[in-house]
C-alpha cells in the first residue's frame, strides 16, 4: 500500500522525508514525498491536486508535519465512503462550519486521509471548483464543503491516528500518529516534531 505526502520548501521537505520514514517503518508502507512546483490553484490548496500527482487508485495521504510513532495497520481506513480523522475543536472551525452550513460532527482534518480514486476523484474536483474566498484552513475547508454537499458517507476515525498536538503538549501513550500544529508561541512553528522518536 502507498502513502504519500506533499512537501513545499526545504524545511517541510525535511519534515516530510522523516514523516515518510516513520510510516514506512511503523506501518510497512511504500512512501512517496511529492514536491510539486506548480499548483492548479494555490500552494495552500495543494492537496486538491493529489489525484493528478498520484497515478495509483488507492493511497493514504499524510501531512508533512506528521510522525507515526507507534506500529499499526492503517488499511482499516479504506471504507465505503470517505475516511479521515477529527479536527481539534477551535473557534476557527466552529466559524467555518457556521459560515458554510457544515455539520461540525462530520468536519475532518485533511492531514490524514484514505483516498480511493473511484470514490473520491469527483469530490476533489468539486472541492477545486468551489469559488469561495481563501479560508484559513485552505484545502481542508474546500474538502469538507465538497464532502458534505456530495452526501458521501463520512467516517471520522479515532484521533489516535491523527493526534493534533503543539510542542508544548505531552504525547499521550496511546498516540499512533502525531500531527504537529503550531505552538502558542508563533515563532516556534511545527519543527518540534523533528525531535520526536519513532
């Protein structure tokens, strides 16, 4: 099974390569780091080009700032419908759900997705075609809008598989995949994930 990520810029490329190594080691996956230089829209919308960048029909997508810290089988995510993980509950997400009339219980984080061309290529095309101002969460917002409008069944998986943490948080023992989010110190960024062991 293939797992891919997108790296934009040198700092994210280093994180992406380490993330890929962690998925290869702990899930036994073939991994690929994509480094596109052109995007159909904006680099913050890069995930919407995934089916143009990856020829395989089924693959797992993981963000460059993730790290798989524990062994696990990830094949469970290929389901009838769309599978992704929960997003942390923030004011920005609540506002997006209100503005776009989204069901908060089905709002997912696009940093960990199980993708199937037959089921999802049209959803991604619909997300790419949305004509809305650039949202704070970039392609994640577009994907959530397109998924909920399409009526595809959405399954939100256990957050152990996409645990959103800052560098100031302890990593809970049951965590399988860490997903770095910026620390409350805006200068700290996401680079702290490079210090974690896998």
